[in-house]
C-alpha cells in the first residue's frame, strides 16, 4: 500500500512539474496530462548539435526543458536564424501536418528537449477536443 501511495505522489509531482514546463498543458484535464507524461521522450543535445535539418522527415513536437534552440532556414547556401527559443517553448509542431522539419533545429546551448511523438499525440487529439484545439493553435503560431 505504501508503494502505491508513493507512486501516486510521484505522479502528482510529475504532473505539476510538467504544468510548469509546458505552459499550454495547463488547459488540459489531469487524465490527458498524465497520458502526455507517459509518452514523453527526453533528448539532451550539446551546443551546436543539429537536431533536425530542414526538410528531414519527422512527426513530433518538441518542448524545451532547459537551454536554448536556434530555428534556422536555408536561404541559398546560408542558414538564417529565424527564431531562438528557450524553456517552455514548443517547436516542430508543423511536422504533425507536413511530416518534415519546417526549419533546421540547432542547439544554441546545452539543450534538454521533451519530445511528444506525433503518432501518439495525434491519437490523443482524436480523444480530446481541448488538446486538439491547443495543438491547432500552436501550429498556427
């Protein structure tokens, strides 16, 4: 019984932590938050590491946990920084629709990313209209 109580406290703590790290998750139900926690994969990248080059086939959402990320686009032979993102910011959402990285994503510092796999998040979106609306808003920004 004690192990179950500890597990419950741990899950509550994870949900609270996730809510602090991912601003858009606040609007979602506890059940959906817990399902998102279960699907998160973490990635840690060194400064300068190219996580995904522009156009690479992907279907995922990245949320920065720590560090900064440069979003770059190819203009001829040059990469132009179009945006620098930090903790709590979401990127690569357009890949849910296109199946590819809309920009090159490069670690600007030591970077920790929480990844939400596209297939799992899409399935969850079909079950929860609020999540679908939140993700749709993220894609539009």
